[in-house]
C-alpha cells in the first residue's frame, strides 16, 4: 500500500499539487488523467522517489520493487539486446557472481574459513536465480519481444542501433520481464502498433501487481484500469471506474453541482427578500438577524473551473473529382527488399480511410507514395481532378522555419484566419500564454509535430494524408482534432494506432500485411472482428490484387501466348495459398493450446511462490515440503513448455507464417 499525505509542490508561476492525499491499495489498476502540464508525470516520479515534495510525505513499503517507464527515454547501453535484458533484470550479475563462487568453492576444501560463507551466499544466489526465472529466461524474453513486435534476429542486434520507438519497447520489455510489484507506465502505447498494443493488454491482464498508467489511448485505459484519478487545478478527484466511467461520472457530478448551486442561489435570494421586506419591522427583528447570520455563514458552491474547450474546423476547400486517388499494380522496395507489391485500390471523394498494419509493414511508405513525396518502383498512382492535397508526416517537423517563433510560424502558414483565430488554434494544440512566443529551435519533438499539424488547419484542402497525427496530442486535443476531421467534407487517408480515434472516424480500413493490401469495408472494430478470420483474408487475397500480380504485362499477342501458362500459374498459386491456410490454422491451434498451458503453469508457479513467502505457511513444515516439490514440478514443466513455444516459433518462421 502506498500513501501520499499532504503533498505540496509549487513552482514560481503555479501550484502543481495543493495539499493532496492519496491512498493506493495493493493490486490497484489506476489511470491518471488530466491536461498537459497538470502533473501526471511528476506524480509518477514522486512515487518512484525521483522527485521530492515541498511538503508532505510519500510512504512506500520496504522491499517493494517499483518499475517506471518514462515518456522520454535515455540512451540504452550499446549491448546486444539479449545481453542487455539479462543485465537490466539483474540476472546477468547473479549469473556472473554464481560462476565466480563456484570457481572459489571448487578450489578449496570445506575446512577453508571462507567456505561456509561462500556456500551460504551461493545458495542465496541460486534461489535469486530461480526467482528471476533464469532457467527459462531466454524463452520468456523472446516471447515478450515477439509480442512487442521484435524479429527473431533482433536478439543479437545492438541496442544502440534501434530507433527511439524501439528503444522504448526494449525498456518496456525489461519491465515486463522483471515482474515488479508496482508498474508506473507513462504513455506505454506511444510507439506501439495496434497488434503490439493488443498483446500488451493481454499480458497486463495477467499481471497481479499494482498498475498506475498515464495514457492518451482511451481504449487502453478502458481495458487496463479499474479506477481513474483526475489531476485538476492542483487536486486529485477519484473515480471508481475506467476512463469511460470517468467521463460519464464527471458529467453527472457537474450536473449535480449545478443543481445544488441553483438551489443555494434560490435560498439566498429568498433570505435576501425576507431581510429587505422586514428589516425595519420590530416584531420580525429576531428573524431578520437570524437570516443575516445564516447568510454570513453560507458557503456558496463555486462555479466549476472548466478548462476552455476550443472547437476547430478545417477551412472548406474546392470540390474534388469523384475519384480522388486511383492506385494500380503499385510496388515499392528499398535495398532489394520489397515493402509493397501489387497494390490496387480507389479512394473516392469524402471517404475516410485508415491505413493499419504492424510497425514496418509499409504504412508510412504508402502514405509518402500517395502524397507524391516518393515515386513507386512499379505501377501507377492517379490523383483526381481539382485535388488540393496536404500531407502530414511523422517527420513534418523538418518543414518548419527554425528562424520563427511559434506564432510567427502559424502566421506564415497562410490561410484566411485572423490573429485571434490563430491564437485559439494554438491554444487548442497546447500552445498558450508565453509559449506562443517560443523560438521553434527550443521546441520538443512533440511540440514541433503539433505545430506542423496545426498548420494544416490553416490551408484550404480537399484531401488529407495523415501519418500518425495524434502521437503527441493529449486526450482532449485528440477529441477536438477528431471532431474537426468528422466535420471535414474532404477525403482523409490516415495512419494511426489510436483505436478509439479511428473507430468513430473511418468507414474503410486498409491493412498492409506481408506487402499486400487487405481491405475491410467498415470501421476499426469491424477490422478487428475480421482480421483473425482466415476465410476473410483468403477471399481478399484471391481478389483483384492476386489477379494483378499474376497477369503479365505486354500487348494482346503476348497475352495470348502466355495465357495458358498464366492460368496454370494461377492454379498453382491458389493451391499454395490453400496449403498455407491449412498450415496456418494448424499452427494457430497448437500455439493457442501451448500458450494456454504456459499461462496456467505460470499461475500455479506464482501461487506456490506466494505461499512460500507467507510466514504462517512456513510454520507448517509438511505443507512447505509439498509446496517445494510442486514448485519444482511447475518450474520444470514451464521450462519445457517455453522451449516448445520457442521451437514452434522457429517452425512458423521457417514456414513463412506469422502468429496471430
């Protein structure tokens, strides 16, 4: 149990926490919400012990392991990934010390003065090695890395060679492997693709410790938390439910406060009328004085201080042609590796389409191709008539003028907005007060991305191609931006990992899988429903893309010559697809059964370990002996299942199949 009492943290220009109290029970699952700058990250660091309060106390039980995932990660040690994980979980130090003690013990006789101490230390370290699951560590680590989107050969890759997003995943993997008592996760889904987010959610569902998380992902908070803490104007408001519950309950609380305030105003008005009417009547003097005293003591419920919500909208652009973008036989590769091939689709005026897929699938590549930033290696992209297209890239911050301030850049962005409208827009994108006069050179990466996104709202367009536009927006700003997109009459093609954001926005989903495109006519929830259906995927694979892929180029005479061969080739490819489909289903059944066994064994092992940490249980020697035997059996069986899981992963990779 963690206890915060009378916490005060102030800065020269604001009070961050105003005498807050908070009791965090063991096993709690809490979502921290609040506007940017309200103190969410500071509160996590306070619990972690990285920040000291100006006043008050933070009580954390002794011998409790706390793991913290910050938003802004430091550089990782330049070690191979597998070795780095062993080091950061403490396993490497244990193994090195065990080997050193084994060497010492082997070189002396039992009557050596240090022998007994070395042996005792050795036994303690062997127990520590068992608790760190040293025997099954690599299999467990590979399982977690795969869930977070790493490839098998990344195990030997140097940590320094990964990009920032992948380094965040490595730090997250360290935390998951460590199995701490308390997890403090600050924006854990920021750099995860949809599949990795869903895997993380399934992993955290089995986590039995205390979880406190900050996230801008509405769906993640709904699935992972059972309590929501809002930081608002220096105070903590507690809501006993997930994020959706918090939204409903907060509105109900505000409605009740408004009603109570109106009743208070009525009572005050009634008392004032009575006092004014009978102020000079001697027979009513006592009653008048009584009401005057009541009014003096009366504490009127204050008006709720709500953060100003700014509505934004895109300037209306001219009407485009009916067919906005037509893609045929598109292919693109880098360094001899094909990223996209045989892509065919048409996007029509006013449609809102999501591009989804695992990290590295080719979503950003396709976005750049559609925007004309890059050219395809094969195939064509036809952009329709009267098209006014704007493109937002994850690297759009490079297009800012670094000689400008924030406000100067907003002004230089063009458009018909006046200065007040630009200020309102800057406020909606978290630039307010003196922040609008900051030089762009001092802005963080997230601030630069937000400013680049804001500039889109100043231009008249009829087609937007957006690559991860919500990455650096808080929940409120995401909702404001989503409302603007919903009201936008033009065409939108968007890459995003924000499932809640996509669900209400798009009516078509394009999934890029193994370089090919699978289309889902529906919102994001429909995509999730159909994504795991092999028959649906197979039907898509045998559609236009496959025909395009197997139809040779050339004139009519050439086509006639190769026609029979093309049909035979198509038949062979169909047979191969059917074989792979059957094989995939077989692997999926084996994988599901194996992972179910692993989960049950992990639960059984955890129960025995918990018993053996209970002083009352340890008093029963017979029960302890039984538990030790059972624990050994669970550990042995778990190790065997983990090795089987790893072998199955190898078989699937050799067969060219992806799990899931």
